[in-house]
C-alpha cells in the first residue's frame, strides 16, 4: 500500500503545489493586466495614458485629469468577469478545469475641475478572483477508485485615494495619485482520495488567509506638441506596509493493507509577515486625433521585476474611438498580458506555468447633455504549458480564456 500511496501522491501533487502552495498565494501574480479599468479606457484595450481626461485618469495617468471638461461622477461595474483555465489530462486522463467568476464594480471616481487645477478621488478594483469548485472523479487512474476536490477562494485587491493635477498652459500638465492598497485573500481547499482495493484513503485539508496593506503612488505627465497629438507618461510602484499570512494544513492517511489499520496524521500552522515586492511600472502613451470624430491611441507598459524568479516584461495596447454622431460612439481595442516568468528551459520543474495572454475589447457609449452610458465586452485567450508534478519536468497543455461584460455610467455635476 505504501508504494501505491507514493504513486498516488506523484499523480496528484499538482493539486497541492500548483496555485495552492504558500509560494503560489496569488490568484494570478504572473500577469499584470488581468482586469481593465473604467469605461472608455477598458473598451479601448486599456490604452489611456495619453488621454486620461476624465476621472479614470486618476488610475492611468493623473496628469490627464487637468484637461477634464467640467466636474463629473463616474462608476463602472463588471456585470460579469468569468475566467476558465484548463490543464489537459492532469488528473489521470481527465482535464483539470478551474473557473473563476466575479461580479465586482471595479471603478468609482469623483472629479472636481478648476481653471488650472483638478482634484479627484477614485476607488479601483484591479484584481478580483473568486473560485468555488466541487469536483468528483470516478476511477481517474487504475489505482484510484474516487477522487474528490473542493476549493473555495476569494482574492480581491482594492485601491482608493486622492489625485491632483496642474496645467502649465494648454500643452503641459503633471499629476499625482496616492492610493491606499488593500488586499484580502481567503482560501479553503481539501481533497479525498480512495484506492481501488479499498485498503486505504487520504484526506487533505488546507485553510489560508492573507491581508496586505500598502501604498501605491503614481506620478504622471502629459504634453501636446501640437493639437492633433498628445503624449503621456506615468510611473508607479506599490510598497507594502503590512502583510499578515496564516495557513493551516492537515493530512490524514489510513492504510489497511496489513489487516491492522495504520494511521498517520499531520497538522501544521504557518504564520508569516513577509512582504512581497512589486515591480516598477513605467507607462508611455501616444494619442492621435486625425479628425474631431476619430481617435487612435497606443500604450507601452514596462514592468521592471523586483523579486527573484521574475522577468522584466513589456505589454502593448492600442485602441480606436469613432463618433457616429455627437451622441453615439464606438470603440475597439487590442492588448497583451504577457507572463512575468522567465522563459522555461530543459531544467524547468514544477510548480511552473508559462502562459501569454492576448485580449480584445469593444464598447458602445450613448451620450446625453449631462450623462453617458457605456456597454462593452472584453475577451482574453492564451495557451501555454504547465509543469504540474512536483520535481518533474513533465508538462501539460494549458489554456485560459476570460470574458468580461462591462456596464458603466457617468454624470456631469
């Protein structure tokens, strides 16, 4: 029975080490652009650094709010943010499917505009993952009669704080945002495994909680060398002030192969105050208005890694906006969401996932004299490889896709 249990452990170690271990707390800390923020910006692929002339600019580039027209109140709600990840033939011959679904209003902002100054307060949810899974596999392997897995987790990050911007004439502005950053992470996971000869079983239970508090300052600049073209730049980096992690793990194993049941039980609690380090983020953008009803915009987002085991990356995004008439506009955008993990090689072992993601967005906005309403959709897809079994170089095909339906409204004050 001991050999059988060792074999079972090798086959199912992914369920402990991939996404569930202490070093894999984040729902998806391998990517930086998991949710697009705002109405106009989100439906143009998040390409907004050289525009940012509404309250959403507090998040993308606070310098842009200096050119906002009037005072405004705006909010956006993701009617649905659904993500699906599939590991091919990961549990015997069965696919392992992970699904996250969240209904989270991800932006709210209030903007006050003066002659040369603008002030704003914004609330942002840049990350929100909610997973609830109960999976049962009958005879996934010749040595396994039944495998049951239950996973319930929530991982949400919040940003909130003030912004200010100042104009220097009609062509240059600078801005500053100071966000308080708060993250709440809760996960409960367990599995039950029964052997085919009814001579043993395993039960594993895990509970983890994490709270992080920090600050994220963002400095931005915008410059218009001529009326049809605007360039923007922004820089930010999150700094944690507090991190509190608690993890409880128990493992129960029964072996009846000798006729006299033997039992082994492991219980362990882990506490940690270690603070993770965030990358330095530099963003550049260019927007071009060939006609009063047409806009093109392009952004580059560079992330300089601050932790070992992470790579520097560059994400790209671009979008267009076209006014059908003064009260109706449509938008389209494309963007990348590259992994921040180094390229794998022949020595790469689990846990490791290498996945680059590509996305597209579309939106429609209806304007009235004092308000606007936006409906849109964001779709992302990517494929790569996952190293699942602990200490093994064996890989499985990995795919991920997500769909976000956007609803947003804003009003002039």
